[in-house]
C-alpha cells in the first residue's frame, strides 16, 4: 500500500502532529512528506486513520 | 504568457475567496493568484468560531456604534460600516459552499456590547453578532474546508486559480490607473503578465517577514524554544506564507502606510506543548494557560486582572507589554488539586477539558523527556525563581500581597473576581512561561470606505483595492497588539472589495 498526498493539501500539519511515524513537515519544500514509499503492514491502520482525520481529504491510500 | 481578465485577486484566503464570489456573482472574469502551491490563507490552520451580524438595520447600527466607540473613534467609520453591512453574507456564503455552521450563541439587540456574550475567546467588545462554529473535516479545521470548497466553486463558476504563482508587480498606466499585474510561476519560472482593470490585494499579513516584523511591530522572532533575546514572538503558523507582499506592492504604488499590529494569543512555546499548528495539543497544559490564577512578569509583578486571562486579546496584549515580552502563570499544590479534583475555572472550547489529570506527571514529561525550558515544578519559591529567572524578591513581595488578597477575598489592585483568588503558598509550585504568540498581523494598507487603497492625500489609486488582515488597522484605528483578526472580518471586507471593484469596472466599461 502507498500513501498519496493530493496537491490541495493545506500543509496544516495535523497528520504530522497526530501520526509523526508516518508524516513529516518539510518546511523548505513547503510540503508534507510520507516517510515510506511502500507502507509497512503495521502502519496501514495508522494511514487509514490519517486519511480519516485529514482536514481536506488530501490523504489517499493506494494499493 | 499574456492573459486578460477583469479582476485579479491576490491571495486565496477568506478575503480573496469572498471577493471572487462577489465579482463572479456580477458576471466578471476573475483570476485568483496564490503564491503557495495550494489554496487558502492562514485561516486554513484555524478552527473557526464565526461571528455574523444579522442583515437587520437595528443590529447593524448597534454593532457599528459599538465598534466605532471601541476604536476610540480612530477607525475609519466607513470601513466599519462595510463590515457590519456585509457580515451576514459570510454565513450565507459558507452554507452555500456546503459547509454546516453550528450556532453557539444568538444575540438579541439588547445583548450587543454585553461582554458576557463574548465568552472570553474574542475581545469582550466582540459581542456584536451571532456566533457559529464551523467544524472541520476529520481532525481538521473549518477554515481549510472553506478555502478548498470555495476554490472548487469559483473554478466551477468560471473563475481561474493560478496556484504557485506569486504576483510580483501591480502595473499602472500613465494616469496611475491599475492596468495589469506581473506574476511568475514558481515551478516553471514562466513570467505571466495579466491585463486587468482592477486588483484586490487579499494577501494577509507580514508574519513571516522577520525584518518587517521587527520594523513594524517591534517583535523579534525566535526559534521554536523562544530562546532568543528581546521581545520574542512565537509564530503559530510557520507555513502561512504571509510575508507582506501585498503591503509592499501597495506602498510601492504610493499607497499610505498604517500601523501594523500582531493578532496574538498566549502560548507556552517549546517542545511537547503544541504541534506545528497550535490547535493540536500534546497534553492539557494549554488549558492551564487559560486559567485565572496568579500571572506575573519576570520581575514577579502582576500585570493584569487575571479574571480575563481567557480573553486572548487581553492576555496577549498584557504579556507583550512586559519586560522581554514574557509572563508566568504560577500556582501551587492546592490549586493543582483544585484543577484535578474540582475542575478548571475556564474551559477553552477548542480543547474541552473539565478536570485535569496528573499535572505533575505532565510537567515531568515536558521537563525531563521533552526538554521544554518553559515549564517548571519545584518544591520552593526560591528554586522556582532560580530555574525560571523570575526575580525572587519581586515575586515574594507580590505573593505576600496577593495571598493577603486571597485571605481577605478582595483584590485591591485589579479587582479580580474573588472566586478566582487562589493563594500560592504550598509546594510543590508550578509555573509556565507564557509568551504572546502570533496568529497573524493586522494592518499596513490604508483604504477608504470603498475598500480602495488610498495615498497619503486620501486619494484612491484607481482600480486598486485591499481586503482582509492587511487593512484591518482601518477597522481598529490604531490596532492593539492582540487585536483580533479573523475570518469573520476578512470575508465581509472581501465581499465589499469585490462589490466596489465591480462598481468601478462597470463605471469604466
């Protein structure tokens, strides 16, 4: 599974604050980065929660 | 690339989208330029408590007189009138975007100006309209959702969004009339020139331009841990991108400058308190920062009637006026017990906690594991002062006096409500160093009642308008530090600027 962040993400940092094991705020590039290209199985539930919690539905999970 | 449109809007936050909405409603061609690669302004990081004045002349007049008086008659009354007359449109617009507004407080005419209806969160004088909460999606903020839905709506209605494309210049003809803008796409580096007859500057404040902040507000930025010298200001929104671009362009064209102030609140900085957004808290200490107990400056002196410690405008203004722009909330073991067993005196509606849990444990985690240098827990006042830097003699003198007020049930200095008089006597002692933190800045561009940018001589620059935080000094007069900015001001001014720009376009057609 992969995590994709849509371009309309507002970089509010909620995902970084709640799920730092999965996301990081790159202030230089002004973007939110996903720490894994391929999501480890034990973080799949975390990713689903992050998608649910996102302010603007910018986090998508792709199989 | 050369493009043509009727109206260019600089910025896609609350003021920008409402200006676009107004202009599209009148059939104008609109281009919204946003320098970031995504939509929205500082408000995208904000859970919104919305205020809307009813579309009723009596309510609008009552709010107008209240707000004008509040400015010490220093504001531009025509600007206040634009706000009160257009405030109702915010609710209609947000609901039209498919976003629910939850009413939390409805004011009757006789309630306007009654501080009890301001409920601490905004300045007391802001009891001038009905309050709503705009819930966000998921754990997110209502502001982010409004800006996203607005972008979709504006594009659907024929408006254009130019993301990642900062406006670098506003062009005027030989008569000084606006006739275009220059912009550049950050990604492709392509230069874009747009022919247009009107421009609305809706690009927000100056928060992230440190030189401007120092020059115009006196605040010195610091690192995340607020370890710098001088008046420090903790930036709540490190990615809001507000660097005074609109102010600089308006001034370059001869627009008059106004005072710029910080829209602030109180915040303990450093690791472990809040995430990059102040609305994500890691523990309950944010709630402690609301409480009406003893607040002192680094000299150990009280500086405010702590009854209003949950009024963010009041407390942040008070804090920023103290030496080094810092303050301390101090309480003892008995108050710790009170917070955990009896419950909090002030609940912050964003983080509703009735009773705190294990304050010593939370403090220990912050001090020992997170390395936060602004949180203190000691057995004695002497240790507290050694660790925090509070002047011990000053604090002891204050405690002698303040504990006496608590014993007598009367605050002879500031008249604090007696029910909040809690002595500081019994260790362990707890303290947190609290700074004025900035949401944003307000002011910089002078406008008239048509939202036109004006020169020092009061004459308008034809075709140039401003809306939102950048012209809020005209609403407040000389704005106080801590003056509330906010979405509920930005949107009415966006509508007003959009309407005025349309009037201008139609007159010149």
